[in-house]
C-alpha cells in the first residue's frame, strides 16, 4: 500500500494498512509498503520464496518498496485471498488453486492430475500460460489481480498407515484429499476426506483416516508427517495443485514504472528460488522419512494409466467449464503444449522419486 499518496482509492483500507505497518516481517519504511497475506507459515518453502523475492524488490528499488508479511491466515483466510487483494484489504496475496475455483476458474487447470511429474516444468508452464492464453488470463483481469509468479508445489505423495503396492490396496480406505485429486481417489474406490493439512497428523493417529494426499514431500516436515508416515507411496499423479502470488492490478498500475519493472524483474528469479526451497525441504523430508523407517513404494505404471482413463478428469474439466462459456479446451491444449516444451527443457526430478532412487 502506498502510504505517502493522498486521496487513496482504497479509502479506509489505507488507514488500516498504515496501522498494520508496524506488524509483519518486512524491513524499513519506503514509499510503498505492500502487505502480503499468506496461509503458509514463515518457514514453509513458499514463504521463503516470497521472502527472497521481497529482498530483491527492496534492493532493486533502493528500499522504496518493502513487503510486510502476514503469515498463517493472520490477516485474511485462504479462500478470501483474491477478494481481499481486489478490495484492498491486502496488496499481495498467496492464492491456492484449491481455494480459487470460484474466482479464477481457468487457474484450476493447474490441478489436473497425470499431466506433469516435473515441478519446474509445471511452474514455468503456469507462468507462460498467463502470458500466452487469453482465456486463462481473462479471469485474472476480471478479478483485478495480476499474477507475479507461481510458488513451489511438488508432486503428490500418498501417505498411508498400511502398505500400498497397487490400486487394490487402496480400495475402501479413507484418505485426506482435496481439489481434483479427490476425483482420482473416487476412481480408485477410495473415500476422499476433506480436512486441513494441520488436522492430518491427529486424524491418522486416531484412525479417522487411513492416509493422506494432496501434499508434496516439502509439506511433510511442516505438518509433522515426515516422522509419522509408515508408508509413503508415489501414486503417479504428479502435479496436483498450484499456488501463486498476485498483486492488486490497480495498485500495480499506479506505481511508477521503475517500481513496476522492479517487481517484474524480481519475479523472473522467483521460480528458481522456489525450486531451491522445494529441494531443501523435500530432501529434508526424505531424510526424516528414512530415519523413521518409512517404507516407500509406487503404483505400477499400467495401473496409473488405467486410473487416469477411468477418472477422465481432464475431459470432465473441459466439459464443466465450457458449459459456463469458457474456451476451456484452448486452455487445456495450450497447457499441454507448453508443458511438453518445458518438460523438454528441464531435467528436474521431484524429491519423492529422488528419495526412492537413492534408497535402492
């Protein structure tokens, strides 16, 4: 929020932002103090990525643009991230695809399972899709927010209280899942259970669920799951969700051009920062899982293919949104085409298969 500008378009929100300036994790007072809301805690790979981005922004603007961090939904809830950025309660926000279906419908293409097992290719594809597909971007423009950069999300891991070597081993179990991955669980004859990641540990301990998914390796240390997962499975789903940083478009346009350029330049490096942080926490999870005696396995490739065909999620996604007058097929086609290019250019390997390979 620009604190020195008179007659702010955000009215009373500017007063609230000024009162918040003493809070959060940013550094000194500049011409612009941007308030960033996130549902992640301060030590997550996603928060560390944004912290490094904010340091670059401050350096590139000689301290005139700084960021104040509000972690763990302390300012707004995860499902309010887009609306709060639009109405000025915050200036920047972490937006998760699992919470954004009603605000950024085309962004949920990032959740399509079985499309990518390369987190780097997935991140770079989402960044390019925003620039290259008009239908995809229209949601952002309509909501008054600008995508700055995607945040790190690894491949889906499936944690279980019992051994899993085939889809049959999953039948009849209850597994924490969210987003489109819930549909994969249904196709596997699993009962998907909606719950926050913070509730998974206790729910497994009490036998409420038999396992969890809709989490990546880097998430496990944060929620205490890398010391409490007897069996870790690669379900072959790959990318299962996404998280991005957005800024209020009106605020961005009101900034001097040199500040806009600084935000954009810093965002170019953010994907690399994210991959570094994803690696660090993902391999920490690997180490902790091995110390705990976790048994690793992977669903057979032929069963994964059969599950993909049975679920038919991409086709259902296109049908659902074309009924709402979106050109969803063009988004899916471009998504897949860009993914293919980015896969060709990247040799990145997610922490889960790396951990399994290193243990063999």
